[in-house]
């Protein structure tokens, strides 16, 4: 019984996220442009479970190149509103779109001409009416059997926040090296510090053969070094190509006569190179 319900919860929440795909429209594009053109910060606000989701979205934005912070709407209406600058953009999260504290805040921000984005499950709500841009995060039902606890709706809001963050990351050409500067600690930070020179093969460990080598001798080197590829070298010891174990499998599948093959006929010419001082994560992204 427990497993059945757990699977139903996951299925319901997955369906909720998938339903957002058809809800994406020009409003999402407008939100991206508004944030991209913002010379200041993206402020996230929300109350209750939506506020917790807002804090996670803000954290993701900060780590991926978009300056952000979370502002509690109640505290904002009691003095913290002074932290909002005219050039900021505010993203307000409320599934119902009728949260009193948020509508009060957006009304005040509107009088100050601060640009706002509403992320809500009700595009006809008071919050949506006050916002400059409205992102729909409507779901058909909550995963909670009582239909009361925010479950599918908060998952959908978080996923839409991730979509914003990732699109902004792409638009800003944010790379692994940028991420590393924002994330120096922990195992992830340590992994992002690793450079190509620390993990690459050198000297006799590099699988390489001369271009005149017969196919089966090259295959023996590939198997001996066990790295999944062998470099093909010219007479001046420069790399002119590469053959991978995937290339070999495709030849076998095509019933190719392997004995008569020339390495230069089957190798991939002009393979990609990367500087040894670059991050290993950058090399992995190219691969």
C-alpha cells in the first residue's frame, strides 16, 4: 500500500511538471528578457511553502550567474522594502495568486515602478493582474490525497524556476569555470578545480600508433591501454587522427574486411584538442 501511494505521488508530480511544457509561451520569453536587461538584482519573494521554493530558486540563480536574494513579503512591508532598488526585478511566487501579503507588496512595488514577474497557478488572480509578466504554473491536482498540502504545485514552481535559471545561464554563456568561482567549497567545488593536466595520460601511457601500422596491431594497442581509443601519428610524431572502440564496433557490425583496412581510411581526422591548463569539466563538456 505504501509503495503504491508513493509511486502515485511521484507520477502525479511528474505529470504536473510535464504539463508546464504546454503552458510556456511568450510570457516566459518576456520574463527572460526582463531579467537579462536588469542592471541590478532579481529579488524573489513568497510566503509559506512558496517562500521556501523561492529561496531555492534564488540559490540556484546565484550559483549560475544571476544575482538574486530572497525577500520575505511580511518583512518587506515592515521596513525591508528599502532594500529594493528601482532597477531591481521582483519575482513573486504564489500558487493561488491571492496571498494578501504578496498582493500588498506588488501593489506597493507598482507605485515605485519596479518591474515584477508573477509565478502563479492562477493567471486570472490579483497577483497576476498587478505583475508586468505572468508565468503560469497551474497543475491539475496536488499529490496530497487530501488535495490540501502543496505538493505538485510547489514541485512545478521549483521546476519552472530551474527553467528560468538554466535559460539565463545559457543566455549569459555561463561556463563551468564561472560556476567554480561561485562554488569553491564541497566535493563539487573540488571536482571543478581539477585541471586536464591532473588527469590526462602522458608518455608511454598514451595509446598511439604510426599511420602505417596494420589494423590488428593498432587494435592490440587499443586493447592493451584500455582507454577506448588510439591516436594515429604522422611521421613527424604529430596527431593526424583517432580511432575509438566505437569505430571498431561499427566496422564489425557492417561485416567489414578488417584485414585489409588502412588506419588512415577509418580514423577520424582532425580530432578536438584542449589545453592542459583548462578545467577537466570543460574537457568533459566537449566530449
